[in-house]
C-alpha cells in the first residue's frame, strides 16, 4: 500500500503520516493473526508426531497380534553332517533317536560303452535317426547283473512325457539339449569316460517310485533293436541303456521305527518337522531335539514394552507438563489426546477370559507401570511365566483359537468375532465330487486301442485338453493308474491346481474318478469320449455326483460351509473360521477364541489413525482455522486499503485548504503593505 502525497501546500509529509496511521491499525491485528496461526501450525505438527508415534506402535502391534510371532520351535541335530531339520511353530517338543542307513537315490541310465567318440555323433549310428522318446516314471523291477527286466509299475502321480527327435537334434548333444529343454523331470548329460562320450538320463526326483522307463517310437520302424533311436530304449522289450544308479528310497530309523522315503527331504515322518538328509552313516546314530524357543516369546514381550514406552514418551513430550521448566506440551489439555491415552491404558490394563487364572493380566508377566506411564519388565518373572505356559503368554497378546479336538484346525477370525468358548458340532461332513462308471464285464484284461484311447474331462469346472491313453493291455488297477496319471498330467488341470484320484473296484468292476477338492465346487464330468470307451471300460459322457459343503454349528450359532471350512455366520462367532480334517460328524469339543491385548490395541489404534478418526478431524479443523486466518488477512488488507484511501483524501483536502489559506494570507499581506506606503506619502 504505497502512499504518494508530498504535502506541497502544508509542508507536511503526508505519506509518512498516512503510512504510520495505517500501520497503527494493521500491526496489532497482524500480530494476533500470526500468533494464532503459529499456534495452529504447532498443533498440526504435534498431531503429526502423535500419528507417527501411534503408527510406529501399531506396526509392532500388527505382528504381535499373530501367534506366529511368539511361536518358534528349534530343531537341533547332534550330527549336522548327516541331518538338519526345521520345525514349524506347531511342532511338539520331543527328542528323537535317529539312525540314517542310506539316502534316496535318483535312477540313472547311460548309453553303452564305445558307442560315441564325439558329442556330434548320430544317435544309434544313423544319420536319419528320428522318432519319439517317451519317459515314464514309476517302479522298475530290474536286475542289472543278469539284465533281467521283470516289470514296471507307473507312478500314478506322474504323467508320461515325450520328446520329439528329428534331423535338427538327432546327435548325442542334440538329444541332450532336446530332453533338457522339454523340462519333463529328466536331466540329460554327456560325460567323457576317458575313451568315449556317454549320454546319461537321470530322474530329477529320487526314490524307487521315480525310476525311468524309456520307450521309443523309432522312425526306422523298429523300436527294440540297437540302431537309430531304439539305442536309447530301456523297457521290458529292450534294455539298450545301462543302469548305473538304481532308484533307491531313503532308509532311516526314528526311535526304532523304520522309515522309507522317496525324497531326502521328509515332511511327514515327524509332524510339523522337515528333515533334510545329507549323508548316511548307519554306524553313527544321533539325536534330534525339538523344543519351543522361549527366547522368542520373551523377546516379543520386550518388543511390545519398548514400542509402548516409545509411544508414551512421544505423548509426554507433546501433551505433558514439565514441573521443572513449568512448561506444558503444545497439546496439554487437548481432549483428543487425553481420550487416546485413556483408551490405550484401559485396553492395556484389561483382563482376558479363557487364559487361566495366573495369566490374564500383564502383572502376571512381571510388567508394571512406572510413575511416568512407561512400563518395566521383571525379566525373571517373565521368564518364569514363559516357562510355565508359553502358549498362555502368547495368547495374552495375540488373537488365537485353541481347540480341544485335534480333528479341527483354527484358521482365522474377523473383527466381529467375540472372545469366548464355543462348542463345535458337525452335522454333515464335506464330500468330494465323483464320477462312477458302469459295470462293463471285466474279464481281467482291458485292451486300449485306437478306438478307446482318448477322452476329455472337466474337473471342478476346469476342462482338459484331449487326454490320450497309452495303448496296450491293462488290468483294472493298472488302467486306473494310467487314467489318473494322464488326467493329472493335463496342462489345463495342472495350471488350475486341479487333481483327481482314480480307483478300480474289482467287486463291482467299475472305475471311480474323484476330485481331490471338497465342497459344492467339486465336480467330475466327462465331456468327450472315443468310440469304444464306454463299452471297453464303462465310462460314459456326463456328470457325476457334485460334492457338498460341511454343515454344522459353532457355539450354537448356524455356520456356513465351504468345502471342509466352517465359518460362523452370526452372533458372537461371526467370522470365526475352522477347518475339519476328517469326514466324521458329531460333537468336536470347543474352540476357545481370545482377542489378545495386542490385537485389541491394534483395533483401537487403527481406528485412531483412520482417515475419519479424531486425530485427522483435529488436523482438518486446524487447517480450516488457518484458512480462516488467511481470509482474515485478505479482509484486513482490503479494509486498510480503504482506510489509506480515506486518510489520503482527507490529508490532501487539508493540504489544499492550507494552500488556499496561504494564498489569501499572502494577498492580504500585500494589501496591507500597500496601505503602509500610502500613509508614508500623506505624511510627506
């Protein structure tokens, strides 16, 4: 607001006077607005610090709300050269005596000595070698010394795989690369033995049930001779490859019990424990010690106390009062901050139901409150509580569901689920979708030929490509294995994670195909069949029986079923989710559901941090007040401009009047001076 007036008539500095008068009105108001805005900005900063502290504390609470944070079980092997192990949080504490007799081995087949002097040599000695190699996985009954191939039993869990060999890949190196590129579960390699190059085929999976059978569709028309692609055959018609490593299962003893495993990684021998077999020495028994790691529980409790104390320290700085300096924090007396402190402390000091008389409050863990509001842990008392019942300590913090029946598994709960003990009753078990074929007059042999070797199936709503069976003569059990292998090997079904089990009933002479899924989404339907499939083994186009969902109640409230999972639908058990592990029905004890203190605090703090929460409302209110201050400044500027114009006009008018008066005075002075001259003349 520049003032431009010089005061020529009066000689007064109008610009300076007007500026001082305007400043006298502007400065007090501006100072008041500046002080108010500074206070609001300080509160916004303090609320931001409060949000940050709550957010950091909530990060700690999120992990502490899960039982897995507290539960860690160690698995210690006394001989880590032979075995290492890992245990899940649900593994039971125990000590196991182990003797490892031998590791699982993968089946390896090698081309004959003297066949190839270079990796570029044509397979089977023929430049025109073409055809198809088909690899099957299963159990081979073969005696190397006498070269006696007795039988091969397919692995129902693995489908056969084929690799095409043509003029572009019919050398030793070409076959190796073609097999490896096909990614079929077989690794091909070339080894120079000092005199010749040897092509090797090794099953990627170890164990007796994963040995290899290699059949050949040789382009020269003969599949069992020693020329062309037939040179790579290994089956009951031709053993042109040499078995250098037999497929062997791992053999070990656990607490005197013999265990066989196709893999050197065992996940079921000891519940919830994974064993990694590294080397075998039957002369050196060793032990495996499984026990809960108490340090994990105590560390989790201490982390909670540290996180809580950090929150209290921040709140004290922004909302507390320092008696020594007689200064209060910017949010001292703030109702929102007081409410937050009250809610956190109320939750912290609450007792929980269902945890036992000695572990329902923090005091039982040696946690006490200091005069400044922070917490202190008596480590010896905490250690004693953990040693007495680590699970109860964990449940004091975390959301948990304890079941009296081992046939049920607690999965999860929602914010609607209330703490309490609830009886579980299963009225009907979940079932699987299945198709059962018709009796077809089984005589002990089923012949699959070109009129009965293809079919299409839909499992759980996923349709397969055309499935082609291997032609040949089968028993009912063998064809069931072939069907299961081929169906589960279909790319569409594999991509969807869909599998089936196939069985043959030799009493009713019928095949049954059952989805491995439970519930009303579990279905089996044959969508297309070759000409003689129905007459040859009793399968017709159409749907089987659709699976059903589990039904039952939790705490007397009706629950909804999805497969084997039962979910509370209403009342205090709403959202409580349990999974049934068997097909039994009836009463299955109780589930004790607890919302631990960390879980409760997590809910409280999450609500505080919500975009519609009290803190955000305070920040929004402060920003509105700042906007009002900005508007007040704009209004002040407008008003002072008007005041300046008014004062300027008044001073200019005054200056003009003074200028006129000065002119009149000068005129009078001149006239008076003239009168004085007349008097002088008369006196003469």
